[in-house]
């Protein structure tokens, strides 16, 4: 029978990789900003939280990608941060376009109404 191998520091099993919290926060903020963006078309009061969630997704996504360490964090952390960043940027851009369109439509309506007098 072969002698038992001595257990040293190299014999310990590797630590499991953990999920980076900023990557997960970016994904959650990005996904939550979608319904607020859709509801913001009807109610402007819901546009503000949607814009805040989009901004949070962008910030958490950028920080999560910068702080990603492959030795400590699972690969899904970087993916979550990237997807959250993409969703946050897309909803933020769509929100800004929507605000511009609303301002132009309001301005055009105001000009047409004032031209009648």
C-alpha cells in the first residue's frame, strides 16, 4: 500500500469564487429601470426613478468591471456588470430621447396655440 500523502497548504481545496456585488447591483438596477422607462411614457413621475436606476446601473457596471478579479470573483460577475451597464445605458439614452421629444412636442403645441391669437 502506498503511503498517505502529507496534507500541506497546497493540498487545501480552492476557495469557491464569489459573485461581485457591484456586478449584481448593475444587473438588478438595469432590469428594474426597464419597467420604469416603459411606465414613464404615461406618467412623468415614474421617469425620475427610471433615470436614477439607469444611472445606478451604469455606475455599478463600470465599477464592477474595473474591480473584477478573476482569482476571487466568478466569471458571471463580469457578465452581470456588462449586461447591467448595457441595459442602463440603453434605457438612459432612450429616456433622454423621450424627454427631448416631449419638450419639442410641448414647444410646438405652445407655438401653435399662441399663433391662433
